[in-house]
C-alpha cells in the first residue's frame, strides 16, 4: 500500500514540485485544487503525466470551513488516513497598510492561515490515531522578518509558525510531527508576476544572488516527510539563500 499525502494548492508553482517529488518517492498524492478549477487541474494532471494510481485530483477551497470538513471526512472514508499533509495553498494581496482594504486583509488571512484550521482539523485526529504522520506547513521568509506592503501576508505566515509549534506538542506523543518550510523568493508564477526590475533588485539582496527553485522547496518537504525527519518537530526550515538568518 502506498503512503497517502495530501497537498493543497497542488497545481501551483511550489505545489507542483511538491506533488512531483512525493509521487517520485512512491506516495499516492491527493492533489487538492481550488474549487471550480477542474479544467485547469485536469490540464495540469495531463501535462505532468501523472497516473490516477499516484495522483487523485481533489476539489477543495481551503477558505471554506464547511466544505473542507465535509470533503475531508469523506476522503478519510474513501482513502484512509493521510500520512503526510502539506498545507501549501497561499495568496498575496500586497499593499501598504495605510491603504489596505479589509477585503485584502481577510482574503490573505483566510487563505494562508485560517486554511490551516479548515484542512488540518478534519484530518488530525486520525493522523494521531495512526501515528508517525506528518503535517508540513508552508510559511515564508516574510513571515519571519516582515515585509513592506505585506502586513496581511506576514501576519498570516507568522501565524503559520505559531500554529505549527502548538500542533507539534499535540502530535508528539503519537509520533506525528508538525513543521514549517519557510521559502525565500522562489521562481514560481507568484514571483514571476512581479516586474523584472523588482525581481532583479530582490536577487541583488539575496546572498546567493538567485531565487530558489520550486524543487529546492519540495526537497525540504520530502525530507520532513521522510523517516530521516522523524525526530524533527515544531521546527521552521528556512530555504532562502541566506536572505534572512535567524
Ligand atoms: P502559486 O500561486 O503558484 O500557488 C498557490 C496555489 O494555491 C495555487 O494552486 C492556487 O490555486 C492555490 N490556492 C489559492 N487560493 C486557494 C484556495 N482558496 N483554496 C485552494 N487552493 C487555493 O504560488 P506558489 O507556488 O509560489 O506558493 C505556494 C506557497 O508557498 C504559498 O503558501 C506561498 O505563500 C508560499 N511561498 C511562496 C514563495 C514564492 O516566492 N513563490 C515564497 C515564500 C512562500 P489557483 O492557482 O487555482 O488560484
């Protein structure tokens, strides 16, 4: 029997690399995509040459508490306990705080932070019962150091770290670990949408003078998911080329 992983935002830049890596490592991946975007998810599935044996597309709006509870409880019945949960879905809605709208504040907190309740809560009890499971949450360097124009995003991503440390206590005696991967700027559509000169100025501030690749972030997730990561819990693994050293 393959181990089961669930990845939210699976068809995004980093989510794709995580899904590919976990498939490569022999997992069956429940690839959660945003509700209403089945055709995009199906195109992605085909482009990646996945098979239905290793990847199952799964509709989930991580901001919708009721939908998550209903669909994830049904998933438990159908597929069994999730061994590895990767909370990866996220958005940015940047803007200076003086001008930030309530809409952009709530959208970012809901997608990046409240999603952790919505997705993890329905699955966590079964993970503890089974034991030796993993929760891996994707934060950001900007949750660690703050960023101009990102009060909403930095707050949410810092919240991800607090949530993870507290959850680590609750899973520890069952051998269920909870950890954070905090990427620096990574070459995905989220970053590539920025102006070229902004990307160049970001790179110039990174000691390693380049963006991370999605595969480098996925490698950290795979490590935390593996047996080698069994004794790591409540930690934040920064993958940021030296941009921020705690
Ligand atoms: P992408 O925009 O490529 O991927 C984000 C994914 O989240 C998409 O698949 C998106 O779906 C999905 N998503 C958004 N809203 C929802 C929702 N309500 N329900 C379900 N899924 C949703 O971004 P990245 O791959 O770059 O980011 C992945 C994670 O990494 C995020 O948490 C991000 O904050 C974090 N990160 C990224 C960095 C970077 O430099 N790229 C740096 C640090 C952290 P859809 O495309 O259909 O909207």
